C-alpha cells in the first residue's frame, strides 16, 4: 500500500487555494489601481483648488491695490467735483494698465474696469471708455457691497454686452474726505473661461467642471458649456455607469459659490506616468504574491513532512494489522479515517499479538498463563505436556529459517488436530517448545496412552518439504493438582523432567517423578550454596598417599572435600559437575592449586620434598590464561614446578583442541608433569598417550577389583606400552593385601590398602614417622 500524496480532495483544496490567491491578487491590483486613481484625482483636485485660491487671492489683492491707488482715487475725486475730462480718462487708463500685467497669465480674467459712480462712466481695459454706466442698474450690484472692507466676489450675472455668465471681483472706492462711494473696481470673470481654466489646470485627467451659485449651476460637460441650470443635479445618476470621482468644494471666497469636479478615473489610469507607476506596483505585487505562495508551499512541505511520516507509519501499522483497507483511502485527506480504522482494529491486533504466536497462530506463553488459571479454577484434574522438538537447530541450519518456520507451523496444525474432540489447547511456549493442556477426563485419564496413540501417530511419517524431515520430541507431562500447584511450580517441575528426558535421549513421554525432582532440588541448592562456599572457606583438601612397592610415600593426590554449613558434607561427585556447569570450577581449581602450594611450601620449609597431584577440569585447562595463572600461583610460594602433577581425563584429549595441547606443552616445558587419570574407563587409546607425551598413566579401579590372571595380563600389557612411551604407571583403588602383592611390580600404588585420603597434618605425620 502506497501513500497517495495527491488525491481528489487535496487537488480540490489546491485548486481553491490557487483561485483564491489569484482572485485576491487581481482584486488587490484592481483595488490598488482604483485607490491610486482616486488618491491621485483627489490630490490633483486639491492642488487645482489651492492654485485657484492663490489666483483669486492675487486678484483680490489687485482689486484692493487699484482701489487704493492714490492717482486713481484723486482722479475719481476730481471727476466727482469737476466733471469728466480727457485728461482724467487718460489718467485712469494709464494707472489701470499698470495692473493688467498681473492678470495676463490668468485666462479666465476678461477685463479690469474702473467705474466713476457720479460720472456714470467706466474705463475698461478692453473696450475703453463707456458712458451712462449706472452701477445701481447692473446685475452684479448688491447694496451690501458698499460696506465691504475688502474686495468681494460678486454673485454671477448675465453680462448685458455679451450675455455671458460673469462673476466680478468688486471693490468700492470711497472718497477719503467724505467717505462716500465715488467709484468701483471690477475684475470680470466669464464662468465659461473660468471653467475652461480649471479644466486646463487639471492636466492629469479628463474632468467635468461645475460651478453652482444662487441655486443655479454652470458647467462644462463632455466639452460643452452649459449655464444657469437649476441646481438640482444628481451627480451619482449622471456618472452611475462611469468610473468618476465626484469632489465638491464649498469655496471660502463666496458663501453661495461652490465648485464640483467630476474626474474620470480611467483617464488617470491611462496616464503614462500613473500607468508606469501602476505597472511597477503590479509587478511588485505579483512578485510578492508569488514569493508568499512559494514560501507557503515550502512551509507546507516542511510542515507536512511529519504528516507524511505519520501517514507512512499509519499505513505500515495497517499493513502490519493485516486488515482489509481500501488503498484509495490512503491519501493525506484520509488521515482521520485511517486513524479511526487503526483505533478500531489495533486493540484486536494488539490482543492477538500479546496472546497468540504470530507464526503458528497458537496461544503463546502469556496466553498460557490465562489458560492455566482457567483450568485451575474449574477444579477438574488436568494435564500439561511439554513437547520439545529434537534437533530443531539442526533443521534450521540444514534447511534454512523458511523451512524451519514451515516445520513449526505444520507441528502446530498437527497438534491442533490431535486436540480435536477435547477442550484442550496446544500452545507455542517458546522457540521449539509446545505445551498441551487438557482435562484428564477428556483423554481417558491416561496420559501415556494419549501421547502414544493420539499425538505420536500424527508425526509417524516425515514431514515433506524439499526433503523429508522426521519429527521427534523430548516429552514430559505433569498432572494438576496431584503433582503440581501454581504455574511456576508446574513449569519448574516439567522442565526438570525435560532435562532428564534429554539426558536419557529418549522419545518416550516422561511423567513427573518426585525422586528425579528431588535430585534436581538438591542440585539447585548445591549450585546456590556453591557460590559462597569458597569465600566462606568451607572447602578443605585431603591427601591420599601414593606408595612404591616398599610402601614408601613417594607422591600424594590432593582431593577436595566440602563441609557446607547449610548442607553438611557434600561428596565431590555431587558438586564437581555442578561447578563445571556454572564455571565456578575455575575459581575452585585456582583455590586448590593455591592451597596445595601453601601446603608444599610448609613441607619444603621442613626439608621434605613430595610431588602432589591435582585434578584439573577440562573447562579450566581450556582457558587462555590457564598457564599464566598456574605459574603465578606456584611462583608466589616459590614452588618447584616438578613437584606438581596435573591429572587430566581422556575427555580433554578427545576434543583435540589446540589450546589444550599448547597449555600442556608449555607447563611440561616448565617441569610440571601430566597424568592421564582413570585410564580404561573411556576410549583408552594409546594414541593419545603418544600424541600428548604425557608423563604418568593411572590405571582405573575397574582393572584391579578382580586380580585374575586376565586382568593382571591386561595391566602387564599396559605397563609394557607405557614403559615404552616413557610413562610412569600408578594403579588406583588398591584395597587388599592380595591386590598389593599382585600389582606392585607394575608401578606405584594408591588406595585404601595403604591409606584413605587424610588431612595435611596427618600426611606430615606419616612422612615424618
């Protein structure tokens, strides 16, 4: 099952994300474009209005300057008192033209006029002199203007000469003496020119300009000037289908005078400068959007890496669960579904893995505990059989693990078949060990018969694989409650019987025997106590003298004895092999060698030399540091090496290990002698004597028990061969005078005839007698 990194939901989610990002980007660009155009339009409008205010302020100041010009005022005073003259007109004209340069750059200023109120004449910068000019009949006149302290923009009116809508900046000139109005300064503005000036000032976009006054409005719309329209225009309705920014200004230079700008935002966007700037902004937005999207993708990859790992783990768990799960449901979007599936299936699988063997499907060791409690709680007698497959390691080595697993599976199936018809169960207890638990009543209360007639026939024929494999068991059985109680007690006892079965190398079923178990218990007590016996100084050495035919002590053999505080006297044949199994024999042998060295040192200090024989375990002599340890102990007490004889058995020689040969040779080179003990009980091959060049041969007691002519002839033959090999002979187990008399001619004598094993002090007494 593979991880689907992309599935329909994920693709849909990705598509939605892409669409959203694209939509947001385009929307943002459009919004920025619109906002930019709106901002630029408003900024340009404010700039245009500010320039207008500055220009109007200049015109106000110009009107004020003309009205306060000394020559003009004096001229108007003279006209008021003396009447009009060409000189006066010329003076007004000349002085007025001193100010026309100010208005030259303002295209919306039509003309400058100076009016003499009493003379009813007007001097105009364009049309020259006009007469019969009664200000009180003019459209611009308002009585409030007479009292204005500064120049004022009058209400727009229709010019009687041109019919154009005109607005004038007005400043009355008062007689300095009488303070009566004697004249007026007019700066006339045609609204059409004014609006065109405003349009031309707003250079960056197409603009419609509106001026409203006295509930009327004049404006330029789509290049056409329209005036005196009732001021009820709905700008939103006019421009509802166009992208315009409508900006209204209530001017400070006239309370009833207002300006409205309708700015085409699309024309701003089309402006080269704005378009270039917008392109740069859009490029940066696109780069930023791409960068953010890429960053999000990278972050998602890093964030989703653990998710991929988790999905992989989930899929692995699903595969391990062995449950049916549709592969199309393994995408990222299915994580929750996969987790729920595992949550549902995992407890069953865990329970199976905990309580059942995955290979064979049989209940395992943990499940057996439950089964044992169940059978015990029923109160009915039941039996437990332990079947250990013989030579299973050999099967694995010869045929491979695959065949080995097949063998175990087939054994499990056959045992299940054997349990048909009973409530019993087969259990795989460990690697090649199976347990059977069943009520005695369901196997006819005959354990042996059930094993021989039901179980063994299942394995009568070899199992067929690449080659046939015959299955045999080490088998043991125990009954509950008569022979065992709790599970631990049962397991201990049945394993003791299996060990006995292996020792006997039998395929028969061994039913629990309390005598065999008692021996085991005693061995376990010995094993446990043996660990502390050396440090507790519970061991002692006895020495058995070895004599010549004149009954002179020429050697002695050191024999260990154990007097346990807890167990009492423990014979060597009960603890030596246990010490070898636990490898405590190494420490014990080193202790014996050192004890012998101490005793020899005492004897040497007394001036007596005696060779002592020490029995060496095969386990000890095969140690790499055996030679170094022996030499170190003897050197510690300054013992001559030729006073030590190490006794070994044929079993060491049969293994033919290089380390044994090396160790024997090195110690012989030092002067230590080697004796072959118990000759005649094993293979008794003279080839070993020749190959290893041993120094002494000890004839076992079996050859001397019956000193018949035949035994004597055998001993004589062995003696001749050993003499030819340069070996000394010692005869063990000599207990009678007859044996001594018959055999002392062949070699040295050791046995109860002369002395049983005795303490070191007793040996010293015998040596000094």
